[in-house]
């Protein structure tokens, strides 16, 4: 896997990632094709996003012998926070690989005129005990203006969760979106598969994949 790392940004590339992006971006790919490619991609991105989760050593018994084995520390709380609706595409893969995770949905839509996020659902309750033991993965396939991600990050930072424990997992991003997030939250992590050229006048990523929610949910 080729990982380009710039401070807290990781850009993931390998043949499966590239093929998935190619399928998703193509306007001739139908919904089923977009979903399949997106799910493949989410799994790879999530593997990368979770690579520094704290681990511990436990003693287990295999059918053959006793041995010590590493596993994810069970005294941490793992939260997957999909930004509705397109961020939902990450959840099935996320709960498959992290069955202990809590899913906390965040509902925001983008005002077409202002491009600012408008809240309609927040499943992130107060308060949080031991916030330093929380690890949060905010998922949204498109990091465009960065406005929704910043709102989502703020929710968790306000509860005392360290920025370094918050990871934004996205597929396609824009340079301005990345810059916008890091200018307010320099210590969060951002994992993406692509950084595209720019945003158009309607706030869409160019070349991007169009409206990710519409492409994934066939609307
Ligand atoms: N949201 C999308 O679905 N697509 C974009 O290009 C930007 C934001």
C-alpha cells in the first residue's frame, strides 16, 4: 500500500483503492456498482484509520497451546460517527471489523445556497467519562468544504475528547476542505483515497463523483 503522509493527512493508494475510485467516479456505473466499490474502499480506509488503536497483550489457549496474543484494548470506547446520509456507506464494514464499536449518527444536510451544514439529527449524548479513552471515526465519503466535518469534530472536542483521537475517514477530498479542517483542528487525523482539484461553484468536488448520497442510494 502506498501511503502519502503530510502531517496528519494520509492519502491511501493501491490498485484496489484506485480501481474502486475509478468505478465510483464513472458516471456510467450503476448504484449497485457504486455501492460495491465504495464498500471495498471503506474497508481499506478503515484498516488504515484504526492502525494506531491501543492494544494489549492477553493470554489465550489455541487448540494446540497457550500463547500470548495482541488484541484491541477493551477499556477504550470506539465510536463510528457516520455523517448522514452518505457516511452510512461506511457503517456495515465498520461494524464488521470493529464489532465493539458504538455507532453515533450525525444528521446534517448542506444548505445549497450557503453550503453550510444544517443539523437535523444528533446522536452524540453528553457527558463523556474519561474522554481520553474515546477513539472517534467520523465517516463521510466527500470532504468538500469541510463545514460538516468541522461541525462533527466540534461535537466531540467539546466533550473533551482529544483531537488526536478523532479521525475523519473520507474517500474523495478537496484541498480547501482539508485546509479548512486542519486550520481549526490541526491535531485530528484525516484519511482519504484522493485529493481532487477544486470545488465548483455549487460546492461539488471536481472531478469527484457527483452527489455521493444520490449515487449510493439511487435517488
Ligand atoms: N457532497 C457530495 O456528495 N459530492 C461533492 O462533490 C461534494 C459534497
